[in-house]
C-alpha cells in the first residue's frame, strides 16, 4: 500500500522536535549565506546568481537523464534576465522552456501557484508535445486506463521493478485542487518544511504524464525562494539532489511505501538543503574574494588596459601573466606593458611570482 491509499492521506505527521533541531541548523547557514551575499555589489551578485541558475536548470534535467548544453542554458538565462553577458549562443526551444519554467518559479516566487501556471510550466517543458518519438499529453493532467496505471519502474523488459504506483488519473484533478489550495494557504509550518512537504506531495500525486520531477523541483525552488525572502538564488537544491540521486530515490520510495509520518523524508530534505548551502558557500568564495578586492581598491585608478587585465585575472586567466602576454593581449608595446604592470605593483594590485629573471610573472594580490 502506498501513502496516497491511506485513509488519512494527505494528513502528514512528523517528529516536530527532531525536525526543529535540524531546521534551526539549516536556517542559521541560510542566514549566514544570504547575509554575506547582501554585502556584495550588484554586478557580482548577478554574476553569482547566473552561475547558480545555470547549475539549477542543468542538474534538474540531469536527474531525469537529460543533459542540456551549458552554453545554451547560460545564454537563455542571461537573455531572459536581461544580463549583459559576452559570448551568448542561440538556444534550443527545449532549453528555453526549462529556463522559462525555472525563472517563473523563482523570479515570481510570491505569485500564487495555480492550475494554469502548472500547465504553462508543463507546456514549457515539452514545446513540441512529445518526448522523443512518443506523443505525450501536454498542459493537462494525465489520463490513463486503470488497467495501465502510472508507475515508476526500473530494470530491463521482463525484469522490471515497480518502485511506486501513482493515484488513478481520475483522482488527480481533486487531489491537485487540494494540493494547490494548501500550498497557497497560510500554515503554521516553517517555509522550508513546507517546501519539503510540497515536493513529496506533488511527486506522489504525479499529476502529469511526464516532467513531474522537474516541476516538483520548480515548486520546491519557488517555496525556498519565499523562505529566503528573495528571488535571487545563491544555492541550488537541484544540484545537491543530483549529487545524492541514489539516496533521493531511496528515501522517496521508502516514504511513499510507508505511513504518513514523514520525519525521515523531512530530515533527508533538510540535510540535502544544508549541504546545498555549504557547497554554495564554497563555490561563491571566488565571488566574495573578488568583492573584497574591488572594495579594497575602490579608489584605485586603473587605465582601460589595467581594468581589462585585472578582470581577466579574476575570471579565468589561462597560464601565467607576463609582460609579453600583457603587451600581446592589450595590443601595446612592451614598454607600455611594463609601465602598466609596475604601476599596479606600486598600487599593490599585483605581486611578483617567486620565479625571477626572464621567468617573472605576476599575480593578483588577493589579500590586498
């Protein structure tokens, strides 16, 4: 028996003390991260957000076995958010669709979730109305014959293992109405706990013929954005779920085959979110270093060549910076390159590497 077949479905219960203890730890890390990001400039904040959104969109699809082109994802997000980013490439309709759904969920996080909004997300995921060669029902709740139920199955033909069987499609409209009403209502649950419950509830109803996992994660991101109190994203839950995909499916299956006490699921979700925040702090170290550097040198004058090279050093300079490389990249003489570099050494923007003589190269003085 699955939880949606139980008499009291969907009246979930959990060990409030155990969940609260974990929730407090997660909230502390969330506040610390958001506080650090609040102190950096707009352009760097935008740069950091772009990286998180690229990861979120890509990894949510990757969980389902679909690998999106990273350059297309980056370009699609940048265009839709009006970001001034170099090197944009054309993006396919399927990439644009995933991006549109995720951005609607996070950028309009305070908007109510409605049936129409969910149908629009589903249409965005499947712009051609098909999955490969197979036609699917798009922008509508799924329909299926009771003799051919919606199942989550793994294994080869003849050796299939059924991990979960969703409610009969005749029950979906009423169940989704209850879900949407609950999600839009005001409840005593913490907003992060609400995100965890919503994820489980949605994937258990499994309302669409396909795309349920990605839409569940979009709903989750929408509620986490509300929990953060900002539509700017600085950590990616989908990336961490991808890192723990095996455990994710295991705890989901155990919960869906259990009773309505969902403590195990909530603790797993909170642990996963905590790891997502910790990993985000690690990946954002570069952005925070750049912020401190720019703040320290806010009044330091740079000419155009110097400003360009400092940015290149921060954003992924390949190899070692020498005076000859400076001259070549800036299309200036060796003497001009030398004057530019010596000026930055005096201003403590650059430092010499340990190698001397003709091997001398230069590094950013990150410590300021």
